[in-house]
C-alpha cells in the first residue's frame, strides 16, 4: 500500500504569541514539524506534502532542509482543516494509495500507532486516530456505534450530551487519497466556526456508503502544542521519557533530571553521563565513554573509553576516537582527535586533525578563520603542542614534533622538529625593583600636592 503524508502546518498558532510560525518552535532539538515528518517517515511515504500558510517562507525553508523531497503547498487563507487537506490535491496528481493526515504541531505520534491505523484500513475506508481525554475540553468528539465511527462533532457544535463523550479526535486521519479528496471537495462551512472541517469527512464517508473506524492511542501521543506552556510541558514529557529510556538501556545518568537529550541522541551501554549535560541534535556517545558535568554536545561522535569534560563543548563535526580526553573549557568543532589524543585545558580546536597520542597544551588555539575563509590545521601523531600555541591555519605539524609554549606557528613544522616562534627572553638585573621604587615615589609626591 502506497502512502502519501499530508502535514498541516498553515495555522498561525496565535496562542504561541510569537513571530515565529508555531511549527518552527523547537522541541528536543528540532522544530515541531520535524517530529511530525519523522513519525510519518516510518510509513515510508511515497510523497510528503506539507500545507503551509502563516510564515510559509520560513516553514518551507525548514521543510526543504529536513526533507528535500517534500513538496509544500500553500493555503493562502486558513479556511479550516478540511480546506487545508484539499490544498494537497494537485500535489497528489497521479498518486494512487492512502493519504495520512498529520498535524505539524502534534509531535509525539508513535510509528506503532500509524502502523495500527494502516492495519485498520483493511477493515474500513476511513480511519481516525482517537484517544480518551482526561479533559475533553475543545477537542472534537467521536460519535461511535460499536466499532463504527458515525461522525465527529466539534466542541463548538456539540450538544450537551455529545460534550460528555470522552473519546476525542486527535486530528490524524487515513483514507484512500482520491476518496478523501472527493469527500473534502463536497464539504460546506455551515458550522459554528464557519470553517471547512476535516472532521466532517467521516460522516460524509458514511453518507456515501463507506465505513469509518477509530484507532485509539494514549493521550500523551496526540498532545498538540498551542501555547508556550504546552511546549514546555511537551519538552518535559520528552525529557522524562528519554531519561527513563537511557537508564533502562544501561546508561548511567548521575543526576537524570539534569541530563537533556535531543530527539536523536544515541548513548551506548555503560556510558556515564555526569550532571548538567546537554545533548543537542546529532550526538552519538559509545559504550564506556564518560561525559562529565556541565558539557554541551551537538553533532558529535564520542567513541568508547573517551573522557569529556567537565565543562567541555563539542560542536558539529567533533569526532573523538577511542580513549581521547577533552577537558575543561575546551571547544572542538569539525575536528577529529585520533586515538588517545588529549586536549585537556582551555583550548579551541576547529577544522583540524589531531593525530594519535598527541598532546595539545593548555590554551592552544587553531586560528582557523581569517575573517573570510576557514583553513585546516593538521597535526601528526605523538606531537607535543606547547601551552598557549597559536596554530595559524592552514598549517601542518609533522609526527613527533613539538612547539615551544607561547609560539605563534605560521609555517609547517617538519616531523620530529621543535618549533620556537616567540621573542627570546632577556633579563635586566634589578630593573623591576628600581622601576617600582620610581612609581611609588611618584605616587607619594602626588599625594603631597593634592
Ligand atoms: C482540530 C480538530 C479537532 C481535534 C483537534 C486535535 C477540526 C475541525 N478539528 O481542532 O476535532 O480534536 O484538532 O488537536 O479539524 N490548520 C491549517 N489550515 C487551516 C486550519 C488548521 O493548516 O485552515 C492546521 C493548524 O496549523 C494545525 C492543525 O491544522 O496544525 C489543526 O488546526 P487547529 O485550528 O489547531 O484545530 P483545532 O481547533 O485544534
Ligand atoms: Ca489545535
């Protein structure tokens, strides 16, 4: 069965009180819309269509970055969820199969749940994802008869009896593409909101002699984000789940409540994570690695047995091989540390290769940026870089070379060589004492005259 995703992301999100379109607000290190796309990706969709409207330029740019194959269609006026799905019609030209409607602001739908919807489609023409709401509030209510879904009534249009129904509409729907488009084309906006309701589709389907059913999931999965408070609550829910999962899979979190994960963080068994560690997107930490307190990592790979921190920052492209050490106040960006390399104190290593068992002294900086271009620094194996060395890239340092501390290295250093690139020291006997005496005398004289 071919599947096309239609992700609704045109709404303003008024209650976010934000200039940023709602679906671009971040959750677990990715915009909300990325979570919807990821959930849908589990169905291996043939087409991905995102309906944009408010902040369309920004949303479309974000979608293009997340999934270059996704097609965005614009809904210039937000006339309702049914109208929004109908905008996908031309993008569905030539597609035969099922449409799965997802909301860009509903990030927690699990692949297993989508799979259950797909299975239920074998028994019904249209499938709606529902949940038992603790507080049904503004949700659409599912009016059922046994296994059959008769219709969905929006809270605004519901009778007091219908408002007592706790089985609610998540918004997710699955049906044959052509059938759904035909049903939606026949909708009218004569309801309390004056909108074209996607939720009118089940009733319309039954009128046309088709069947509709409900798949029920946990309320937590259908959580939609409408306010900043809900976004914060969703983040907390995500983190709580990610921490529990990490502990269960054999990761030590020394203070779980202060470990922050991204949606794609991967941590191996027996890794140890200290307090106050933040994982941005794209991090893998292998087994037996240790990330000490107060580290920030994103786009980084930390191999087995490596030790990072406390207070280290690994930025995108940081590749730490086995048994490397990265210590306090060290930043690594787009750089590989080969096995056993050490950068223990106060350094910046960017656009660089650091060879095996090389030691980078405190305060070393790869000067990788000339204001316009970035340049590489390549350091061989078993090199000793003296403290406070400035490596002005592009520059290479051969195996087993050394740099004298305080050097500004602008030329390549051959293997085995010691490079000294700083002024020679000269001592002036007694000058310090004479100089201080002079200053003190001057100060006393000024006091006398004021
Ligand atoms: C909708 C459902 C309701 C369900 C609830 C679940 C309808 C009529 N109601 O209500 O039954 O319980 O979701 O959260 O479908 N959107 C567009 N274009 C539009 C209107 C909406 O793209 O013209 C998008 C929004 O950006 C949002 C989603 O569709 O991502 C849902 O719209 P929203 O206005 O939040 O619907 P609800 O009133 O919450
Ligand atoms: Ca909503």
